[in-house]
């Protein structure tokens, strides 16, 4: 039976333009975009609202398997659709780490039963799993993740031969967390000697320093250039690193970079009020870095925005510095943060889909997603640009129950989210669960 939905009178924000139009969704895909479409099936009057492609977040930690006291694929994908994110790519630092195809397939099976947004999963890397990496099917696996900085378990790759082999042999995009571990360890000891275990939260910007980021990012770029590898550096945090990248069109690049929501929104000054709640790796640094990151995204040196969504229990985040885990939940608020930056004049509304959807789809070669186009899957977010709301414990949907944005007021809201043509979220309510499917790649 054909399922149809007609969205009437919406302002479409897509591919650098804003225009009023109707959209017909049929069997999960966008069947027609036109100024006037005869109402068919379910009808939504979106007068005064703005329709954007659903966000594609290429860096989340949904904590399953093994760390589900913090969150899981079901809970965090529900938070994603509440914020207009319709597709996610999940990282391999779970328990056990996703270091082989069997474990990767187990995560796919969990998502097939529980994901309310579309999904893909990275394969993790170690000093010894090169054969597993070479066996990857590029049409199914979004990429590999190399921790070139501190990590947990055996996910840290610090052997030179192993790094060279990974950059030489990977059949998919290489994504890297770039920090220099020995430099971090030396600085930790220095600050422990000075402060003891109660290191002030803002010292995180100095312990996870700009130099340790720059050194590691430079190394990743050098390896990529040496092996002509397809490299994407995650969560850039310093002004110093921006010069490593070009602002050519994304389809002409082999080396790209992203900025994450916390580093676009917060700066070192915010540690005074937020404390260890905004402790993340790499660290939030100076105001000058935040402004440079914002500018680099605008100018195309940084390609797009992700979250690095990483929920932790509030109990752990309340610990002293050395016992406090790094990471914060943010996937529910991605679009609200970017819309706030539009309101502040940092970005133009018409450009947001490039930062949140278009370029991610292009970089990963995702099939039929990331744009509002006839024939594409109807992954969509409908937003109201004039509906202020303050973030509180009562209106966050994360399993961990808190948000670093608590107390902040955003002037926009996500009204509705569609995943594969299904209205899954509307006016604060989840309407349909488990509508996500596995992402496919044209490689």
C-alpha cells in the first residue's frame, strides 16, 4: 500500500537557497517538489516553518555494547531525531572495541532492532588488526577510526609500521583523533605536581594543549600525503591547525576536517560556570580558537559540523579533574546551536545544510541522502525560527539525563523530524520508533 505525505507551504532550505514550496513524500522518498501540489495522504501545513535536510552526524558515541549505563543506540538515536539528526555514524570505542568484522556486524544487528535514525559504524584500529581493515566492504562501512592520541584499551595506534600500513591499505575513509599522548602525559604530571588531583577545569585547555593537537594533526596529514590516503581529521580545536587544510570544493579533497558543536559554541571562559561538564577531548580552548574555527567553517577550510556526542553519568562528570571522564551529550541540540549562530550573524541560514548534511553526504558518498531532491530519501527536519526555549533537565532526552547547554536559551526549535519518509518526531513527542536503516555508500 502506497504511503504518502504532503508538506504544504514550507520554506525549503537546500543547496544554498531558500524558497517556498510543497513536497510530496511517497514510500519514504521525495516524489515531487513544486510550488503547488495537490494534497495526498497525510497533510502537514508548514506555513512559516523551514524545512531542511536531516542532519548527518559523522561522529557519535552511542555507548553500545558494553557501556550502556551511559546510553545506548535506542536512547541516543531517539535524542538524535528530537534534534533533527536523521543519520549517525558511531565510533568503535565500546566494550569490546569494534576491532573486527564480526563485532561490527553485531553492532549492525543491534541497530537494526533499535535505531530510530539511519546508521553506520566505524571499524576500530589497533597496532595489529590490519587484515581486518583490508577485508572491509567500502559499500557498507563508513570508515575506520585511528586514535593517534590517548584512548582506552588497545585502540591507541602508536606503532609507526602499523600507522603506515593503515594509511596505505585502508579501503575506506580514515578518520583520526589527533593528540600526542606523550605530551599529554608530561603535562598531566606537571599540573598534578602543581595542583594535586583538584586541577582546575580550565587547565584542561593547557593539558590537552594546542601543541599536542598540532603535532598529531601534522603527522596525520604527512602520512596521508605520503600514501595518497583518504583522510578526515575529527574535531579540530585550534586556530593553529586550520592552515593544514585547503578550502577547495569537498569533492576535490583527499584531506578534510570537521569542527564539533562544543568547540563552536563554548570557549575556555565557559569552564568558570560549566566546569568539568564541558571537559572533552580534544579540549575546548581559547575564545580566539573558537572564533577562528567559526571563520574556517564559513570559508571552507573546515568542511562541516559533527557533535562527538559522548554521554557520561552526571556522577562521574562531577568528580575531580583527574577522575572526571571526557565527553558530553549534544546530539539533541546540534541544529539549535547552529540556528543560534545564524541569529547572531555568524552564518547564513541558507548555508546550514552544507555544514550539517550536504558536505557529509558528499564526503562519505552516501547514497540518496543529505539533500532535498526528488528521488532522495525523505530525511527532513522542520524548524520554527521563532520559538525560544531554555534547556533544562526536564526537556533533555539523553539517557544520562543532563546537558552542557542547561540554562541556555535557544530561539528556535525542531518541530518535526522525518526519517525515511516517516514522521518520527513532532512537537516534542516521539511518534515512531526504529525507523532507521543502514546507510549505503557509493564506493
